[in-house]
């Protein structure tokens, strides 16, 4: 969606960290999400962060939020081949509707 | 636990034909959604149903209709398919009203209109 922007591609070596960046425009966003889509499948929720938080860590995943700059990032530590997928950033300022970015295709090379 | 089930998985239509995409969820969720996914554009909301008995337009409703048949089922109808409707369609559901109610997605229907 036009309100959420992400870079389209990221290539990373197995074992390195991946960082996927996202910017959004709606200052009233209350929740920000990261979804993962594997080939031929729907989207799965990876993690989310509430807008009054700066950081959230969940095992290999770290989400950083800079609310002033409206910038969200997802860091995947020790990237594995199973992490190859499309990652979508999404924001919600409304009860029912999410705005999604175009998705970042992450390719993990050996 | 099947989650969100969409049928069919694949469909090819000729321009002008009609069809209905089916979606059912077994999680007792109140809200259901239809999105389309196009390369480089992410997911765009077509229609949603906040609760049984209600439906509302999303970002790109033109050319589509929906029916919330009951709490479990939410169908999407194309009355006269156009090549611009070639896309991957995803149904999703969420538990309740409110921001922290994650969406659960089906595996998608890949539609080609020739």
C-alpha cells in the first residue's frame, strides 16, 4: 500500500543477520506488524509491536520502532535457509484494516 | 484445526465469466476479510466483514461483491471477470474488533482471467 514502504529485495548469507526496513506515514498507527509469506502459502504473523514501544525481541527476531521517523525494522539473527520468504510490514490505525507494504523478498544464500 | 480454508486453489476464467471464491474459518472469529495480492503492490483490501451480518468496502471493491453467509463463511463473487482481476486472492479472519487482533490467512486462490 502507498502508506507503507519497503525495499523489494534482500540477499543475505546464511548465518549472517538480516535487516528489513519499513517506513510508514500514518502517525496514528497503533500497532505495527511483520508477516512472513512462504511460496504458495498465505501470510503468517511473525511479530508485532505496539506504538509506545521502542523494541521487541522474540528469539531470533528483533523489532525496532522509531516513531519520530515512522521507521520500523525487523532483524533476523543467524539467518537460515528456512528464512527465505517474503516479509510484509503492516500498520493498523483502524480497528479492522491493515495497510501492507509491497513486501521484501529475502533470499538466503549458502 | 484447519484455520482459514479457501477454495478453489486455482482458477482460470474467460473475460465476462462469473465465479465465487469460498472462504471458511473454524476459529469462531468475528471479522473476515478479502485481500488481493499483486506483484510489487502488497496486499490490498477488497471487502471486509467486521461481524456476522455486516460487510463494508475496502480499498479496491469495484468489480466484486461479498456475502457473509454466517459466522464461518465469507464469499467473494466476481460477476463479470476482467483481466485486471488476475491476482492471488487471500481470505483472512481475526478474533475480534480491536487493533491487537492478528489476521489469520488462508493459502490463497490463484485466479487468471484471459
